[in-house]
C-alpha cells in the first residue's frame, strides 16, 4: 500500500479518502507545522506529500523523498514549494485553484468595512470601559459608499471583490500584469497604472500572487502616493507589501489605516510593531476559513494526492510538463 505524509489535520472527509488508498502518517498538531527536520524525515519513505502553505518544501525536502510521486498543497499559492526542484525530479506539484475565490473576497470586504468604520478599534474601546456617552466626534471613520476602490491584481479574487463593490456604488480602478478587457467591461472597472491607482483610490486592495516581480510591490514610495485618508487591504501574500514601510506609514499618518490577513512572517511575532497600532485590523490568515471552502480545498488536495500515487493525472497540476 502506498505511504503518504500529511503535514496537518485537514477535513476528515479528505483524510478518509486518502486512508482508503494509502497508509497515512499525519503530523497531528493542528496549530503548528512540522519542523523542517521532521518534514525531511516524514517524506523519506513517502510516495506522496500533502502539505500546507506553512511548510517549506525546499530542495532538501524533495531530495529526501526518494519515492515521492506527487506533492499536493492544500492551497492555491505554491511559493513555499521549490517547483523547479520537483520538476527536475519528475514530481508533479498540485494545488487547489479557484476554490477560495468567494471566501477570500468576502473576507476582503470584512476587512474593508472593519478598517473603514474602525470596528475592532471601537470594540476594544468599549470593552475597556472607555465609552461614557454618545459623541458626535467619536471614532469617525471612512464612508465606503461611493468611494474609489483600487484593485491591484484583477484575477479571480480581484474580480470577485470588484463584483461586490457594485452594492456600494463604488468607482473601481484596477491594475494588473495583463489586461482583461472583458472582465473590466463587465465589472465597470477602469484600468490604470499602479501610480494612478494609488493616487486616486480611497481603498487599495491587493490581490496579486507572490513572485519575484511582486515582492515588495507596495513600499515606502508607493505608500507615499496614497491619500492620507486611504486604507490599504491585503489578503494576498504578506511580502507583497514592505511591512516595515507600512508600519511607518501607519505611525506617521501617511495613510489612515490598513486591514491585513497576511504578513511577511507568519505567525505574526508577539513583538511586531503592527500589534501596537490602533489603525490596523489584523487577522490570522483567515482568507479561506469557511467550513465549505476548507473542506473543498482538502478534498481537492486529496484528489491530487490520490491521482499522483496511483499513477493517474492529477486534476490540478502546477507543472504539467512533468507528464509530457
């Protein structure tokens, strides 16, 4: 029977699928990924690896998995996997595309509204016993209705965020690595360059994958272009934004606030300066965290894994050239 290594407890439906096809070794801590040395040990006699975006599946891990037939990630992004090293070994790498679009777009809007109306700041204020009376100047926020929303990256999630903007009668600006005229027309989105988007938007929402081209895409110079009343939202990948520059911009009032679900280092360190700021809403990487979405992601990851260990073509391949 094939052997597989699964790096975290996932939806039981998906684990049951895998157990019917393979002997499963499961890293059972639900809150922490296996240490790198444990990951290396785990793949040594494994035919398949089901990992998460928190697992660094680097060349050392791939080299240790001498029997590996497939690497399946429980995620859309795969920047944590050395795809080139896997491809050189002829190992298919698989992901779970498309499934988290709507859940992440919903969470993006949760962050937009929470940051605009200072929701978490206001709750902390109330819980601390500071609310003494209704006041006309208390915790004034940004009015979202009829504001300008700038979407950086008009992929699936960016488009889903733009669709939701219609209900708020927003002007939508967008920029992307490649034009999508049909989507732009359908969404009523105006394509502009990044500089124009940053200058004119009241809310900037980031939806690009992490690549060498997008790492540090929003830094001090870009933040300086934004309105002092503007908000920056990130549900993409942490390193797309220069976090130190963002902290400084929030401290100095260069922008009014931010809503973040992702960070340069995850989990966010206990001494990170972001934690001391009231004008930022912080979430622990919850973009896809609904029961339905996480279950579907797990099932897709299991389908990829099972196909790989049984010699079938995985349905969601990142590197299809290995099967050419």
